[in-house]
C-alpha cells in the first residue's frame, strides 16, 4: 500500500524550513532546515523515505507558498520527478493562533497540513515562454512607473523654485516641454539640475518606445496573435493589456464561470456579515495584482465618448475578427459606458471604475471561452 507523505516547505532565498506530515498517524515529523537548493530537498526526501520499511511505496507531495521564489523551485523539483505544488497564501486555511504565533517551523507545519487536507488552491504555473513575456511586460510597466516619478520630481522642483505652469493647460505637451526648456533661474546650477531631470525623462521615454515596439512584435507570435486580436476588440484593451492577459492567464477555460475569473483578479467584493446584518466590503484584491491594475486602467476609458462611439484605433484593432466577436465586444462597450454614466451619478468615480473593471473581466472571460452568444 502506498503511503503519501506531505512535505511543507517554508522557503526563503537562503534557507528552507521543512517538515513531513502523515495522514495515517496525523503527526508531524522530520522537521529540519537546510540551505536553499533543490538538491537538498531531494536529499531530505530520500532521508525521510529511508525511515520506512518499504521506501519504494512512499510517495511525496511537496508544497510551498507563492512568494519571492516564483516558479523556480517548482520547476527544479518537477524536473527531478518530485510532485510539487505552489499554494496561493490567500486561500490557505488558518486559525486565530496562526496569526498570533508565527515562525518558520510553524509555517512549514501549516503548509504541510493544508497540503494533506486540501485546504488551499494551487497557483497556475505558466510555461517558460509565458513567464518570459510576463516578466518583460512587467519590466516595461516598472519603467513607466519610473517615468511618472520623474515627472512628479520635475513638477515638484519647479514648484519649489516658484515656477508654476498655467493650471488651465495640460502638462507634458509640446508646449509644456518648451516652457521647461526656456525656464530661467538665478543660479546656473538650478538650470543644470532641471536639464538633468529632462535628460532622464527623455531617456526613459525612448526606452518605453522601444519596449512597446518589442511588445507589438511579441503579440504577432503565432502563440498569442489570435488571443490578442480578440481581446483588442474591447474598448480600452490595446496590445499591451491583451498580451498581458494572454501570457499570464494562459488557459481561460480553467475558470468555470466569469465570477471565478473576476475572483482570480481580486475584483469581487468582500463581505463581513453576521446574523441579520449584511456588511459588504471593498474588493478582495486577493488575486493577480498586475492584471487587476491593467483592467482598472482600461476601465477609465469608459468615462469618455458617446455611447457606442468607436475610435479609428478601435476600428483598426477589430479588423480581421469575425462579426460575432465584434458584435459581442460592441455590446460590452455600450453596456459598460451606460453603466459608468449611471454609477458615476451617485458613486465615487473610483467605485465606478472598479465596477466597470469587474464586468469587463466577465466579458473577457466570455470572449476567451466562446460564450459570446
């Protein structure tokens, strides 16, 4: 008879704390820690199996919480034939005591027990190409965040020295940049400082332009082109967002319903109710942060334009798709624009945007799982 031993691993960049859990004896044993390598994990499993009368009948299931190691340890262990799971921390069962007493040994025990009793959900592991595309896009988004910081720094620098741009005009237009270049100060070093800021701004913008070209090239890959073309039919979903969803979600059909997909993105509202009182909370945010941010950003475009209006860029993106897909995306755009108008009259704009993002996620799921009728 095969004995299944569950191995809980509390992993860090330099060390792993591990323990074994047996459902038969309902006990934790073989607790230890060692240097963070896959070879040491394999040696530990061999050591544990050696304590059984029939080591060949022992099967191991290893697990660790999603975190700083990403998929690297999972891939190393599975390459060695070891069954490994990456566990979503927000789905793992816990007790009030877990929050009051915490250390690596207890964390490893909790992980092992969650593995044994199935009180967790596994993280979907993308393949190496999807992972590479995801990392590139996130690197591009980091550069964009850096661009925003530099713009804020330039604005703050000008304000500190009494240089305030006309508030009725938009910033970062050609006219605004000319104003920055012609600005004069009493001290030459201040002008030099601003020039350095502007040089840094131009360098980041050049990098972003290159990154965007590369992302357009990636989107043309046979692996992603069909999905990107479909997703581009939605208002607010251009190549960058479409490729992010194609690479990070992978198989959309692994979500049985649109509500499950919205939950994966952390866009479903929480609830803290008791008895006859019902208390709803904000969105859970217990999902893919990057995709959720992209979707909320996409939702912002639904506060502009007339209902049913399509830009030239939107018409270009929709070319080449079937009529059924285009009609489905157009229905979504009309519904979401009307919903935004309705919600914005009595709710904060941020609440309206998140509500639109949640419904847009449901439409995306419908598109990618062929529920468009």
